[in-house]
């Protein structure tokens, strides 16, 4: 069920501290940790502590927590020293867009040039 921890979800297990992660920020509603396969010098994931399969379902069900994820992404950028030089927040939705963990999350990328289109 959405909103409730899922026993087979990697990110739910990280929130529950069952799987270790390099946490850089934590709030009442979010957790931010370093990506284990970074695509830029700074690559941090910001996740809601509640389970929703993607950003769209999170925003529909719990818009305040979706806003918390975005706010924390900005705070991560500031803490990591990339806010002034620029950074990207990516919310992949669905396997066709590259989503591999079906728990809503935002990627915060920076510390190098980020051309468009990505690739």
C-alpha cells in the first residue's frame, strides 16, 4: 500500500536503517544519502520516508511531502557547495525513464557541467 513501508523496497529498508547508506541530511519527512553509483561529483538521492512508487504518485497523495523532497534537494545543493554553480534535480518516473527503485526519489547532481540533453 502506498504511504506504508514495503518489505521488498530498498529505500524503505534504508529509511528503517536495515541497509546502510551515507546519509547527508535527514528531516522529519525525508532522508538524503549519497548514490552508490554517482553520475557526477555530487550525486545525492533525496527520498520521502513514506513509500510511494514515484514522484507523481507522491505529489498526488502527499503534496506537502513532495514539496519537502524538493526543499531538501535545494538544501543538499547548498550544503554540498553546488548551489551557486548550478545543479540538476531529476525525478525519474517509470522504467522507461530510467527509474530502477520504485520508491519516489530525487537525484541531486552537480559539481560538473550538465549539458542538455543529458548523455
